[in-house]
């Protein structure tokens, strides 16, 4: 009984610790994404027009986005911001694996790694189908 | 190099080309329309973010009709914008939840296996499985869940003391506790019917992967109705999971040009702010109030799906 309650409180402390780490990293990720998107939006307002691309076009390849960002084209910067936003949940999964590992929770290292692997598979399927 | 992606524009005969005495030149007028669109998107986003964070939903139910019906945007771009909206709601709300421990990370990760596998199955079965039956099945499930929630509301049993933890839940350390800021006390809860919840999640992943809707509604249903978790952790955990599930498909939309930056960026910024606010409101709202808002919403989504199933997708 004592052992059980001790185990429970240990699990709670573990979770607190994990949540603080993950929370902090995620906050930074989301703020970075928001700042880049906002910067792109301000660029668009300042330059006006079509975001630095012909009407009806936006950069969709990695190379076009990178070269557009270097040239400070509003749409390219906005795409970078959205890309950062899209990867924040994936980042959360990766960080969770590390956090569970730090807390010696092998079961959840496996569970969370499985989630990451399935995510990668669905990413590949999404880009081939 | 670029796919043909016409950017959304207003019709030419807009009345506000002239304001007062000033004749706007074409570029000034374009600038005006652009700023107007941005502000509308931010406003819609703010509202959708607050609502989504409180209810644990992705906000597609608000965003898709606004974009398609009110703003005349093609459905392809509306879907692209709402997938960004789902991720923004998820990320914005979980920033606040993680510090306040409302969400259950282990439940999220365990059930995430089911939704992601379901999502892959959905992608592979597109064209094989008739969406009609999925609409009927999952529409009925949501209506059942709405009815079940209404019964819970009438009995006034927000805090369930008689829930027996599933042995699987104990093994997987899924039982949790959170501090309820409305009742000002710590609520410990047990998780029941883990296999059933897992199955519903599998189906939910399949349905939302194939039909593109209900990403949050099914998740809250699985946790609240089947696994007997309290509503607040269900909503918060649903918000966390939505973003992870959406991330894989979001990259597809990102690279095929369905996500228009001039629409999705102001929308996402509005949602991020809204979701941060919404998740704080959610914590101080009594669970009962959240349930009262939730029931008509889930019934509406469910009936809409049943309708689509009956008229044949």
C-alpha cells in the first residue's frame, strides 16, 4: 500500500517535470512560428501587392521558399512561419520521447516512438499517394 | 515550377472602391481589400481559437463555412486553411494547458497510436471504401455521444466517483488528476473501457482522415463517453492530439499549394491568440457549462454527417 502511494507520487513528480520541459520547448517553437508569420505579414503590408510573386502564385518547393526568404519576399517568409507551426506538434512528440527516457519510463518511450514512426510513415504515404 | 494557384480575390464591383471624396487608385484599393481580408481572418481566427480551445475541437466547423460561404473561397483552399487552423488551435491551447496539467500526456500518446494508424488506413482506403457508410456510422456515433452527454448533464454527474479503472489503464498509467479552477479542488480520475476508447480512436482517425472532418469531436467523444474521463482533461487532451494527427497531412497541403499564405497566416495568428485565451477561460468555466455548449455543437456535426450519408456523400 505504502509502496503503491509512493509510486504514484513519484509518477506525478515525473509528469510535472516532463510537462515543464515540453511546455517550455513548445512555447518557444510556437512563439518563433508566430513571430516569423507576423514578420511576413508586416512585409506584405509594407510592400503591398502579391507577396513578391506573380498573381496567383506562391512558393511551394523548399528551394523556392528558401530563395524567396533570402530575398525577403513576403509570401516566402509567411510560408516559413507556417512550416514552423506545422512542425511544432512533431517536435512535441520528439521531445516527449526524450522526456520519458529521462524519467526512465521505458513503456512510454516505446509508445511515443511508435507514434513518431507511424507519423513518418503517414508523411511518406501522403507524399507518394 | 509553381502549381497553378489562383489567389482569392474579391469581385471587381465592390462598392468601397470609393470612400468619401477620395478616388482610390487600383493599387490603393487592392491594399485596402488585402488589409480588410487580413482583419476578417484574424477576427474569425480569434473566435475559432477561443471556441476550439474551450471545446477541444479543431474549429473547422466555424472556419470552413466562413471561408466557403461568406468569402467564396474554393473548398480546396478552405481545407488547406482549416488544417493550419487545427494545428494553431492545438499548439496555442496546449502552451497554456501544459503548465496547468489539465491534459493527460500519456492518454494522448497512447491514443495517438490509434488515430495515426486510422489516418493511414483512411488514406489508403480512399476510393475503396464508400464514404457514405462512414458518414452514417460516425454521424450516428456523434449523435449517440450528444445524447449520452445530455443524459449526463441531466443527472448532474460531472464528477464521476463510481468509475472503476480498467486494469489496462492502471498498467499504462493512464489514470490522472488535475486541478479544477472552477471547483477549486484537485480532481482524481480513473480511466475506463480502454479497448473501446482505442477502437473509437482508430475509427476516428480513419473517418477524419477520409472525410476531413471531426478531428476533435471524435476524440472528445472517445475520452468522455467511452473512457469516462472528466470533460476538461478530455477537451485539453483532444486539443493536444489534434495537432499531432494533423501535422502529417498538413505537409502534403503545404507543398501542393492548398495553403494560401494571405488567408492562412492571419487566420493562424488570430487562432493562436484566441486559443491561448480560450484555454484559460476553459479552466475556470464549470464543466457543466462547457458540456452545455458542447452538446448542440456535437449534435450539429453528427446530424450534418448523417445528412451527407443519406444524400450519398
